[in-house]
C-alpha cells in the first residue's frame, strides 16, 4: 500500500509545479491539448494524442487509428490490428502531405513513444519530445536519447499511473 502511495506521489508531484520536470507552462498546455486531441481516437485499448509544434505554431496533429479509408475500428477480438497507426506516426505523415516540415520541431504526445515511432521522430528532424505517460517499455525513449533528442516526461492531471 505504501509503495503505491509513494509511486503516485512521485508521478503526480511534477504536474503541480509545472517546472519541476523542466517543462514550461506552455509545455503543459500543449500536452493538455494533446490529451484532448487523443479523445478523437476511436481505439478502445488506449487513446493517444500528439501535436507537433514549431516556432510556437501547431504544424500537425495526430491520434492513433486506422489509415485513411479504413473502418474506424482499431481492435479485433480485443487485440490492436497490425495496421493501426500510432498518434506520432499520424502526426509526422500528415506533415509529409503538407507544405511544412518538422525540422527542429517539438513533439507533444500523451504516451511515451514506442521504438517504431521513435525512428520516425528521429528521421523527421524533431529535436524535442515531451510526453505525459510512461510506458512499461523504454526502448523508444532510449533510442531518442541516443539520437540526442531532448526527451521530457511531464506528468499531467488525469493520467495518474
Ligand atoms: Zn508508436
């Protein structure tokens, strides 16, 4: 019991001060917006939202879901379909269809990126990643750090782990 209480305190404490985890008030607001954006996801298991910000402008957004033209169902028998795109991948590929680019941008994402998305993040020229919820696997985050990307874990309210 004590262990759980301690863990929750540790996770939620930075969100009260905002700057404790190195995140600015602006970082918190963008991350909250990413959380709201995740509500667009029709996935049942986990709803993930992402925003890409460059020069204080939101240049792209994404949430996890099936590719354009596919039915809006992510799971089959409770298992996520292999062709579901993650929020980060949707946000990055949306830029590929726009006149913008993500060079030097910041990615705000509700959940810590997986290794597949981390590869895309690196290749997209994104320099900073701010996320709210930790995932049990850290290989994605480890890869981002290896690539010299500034990674920040910034817990926000509503995501008590
Ligand atoms: Zn991913």
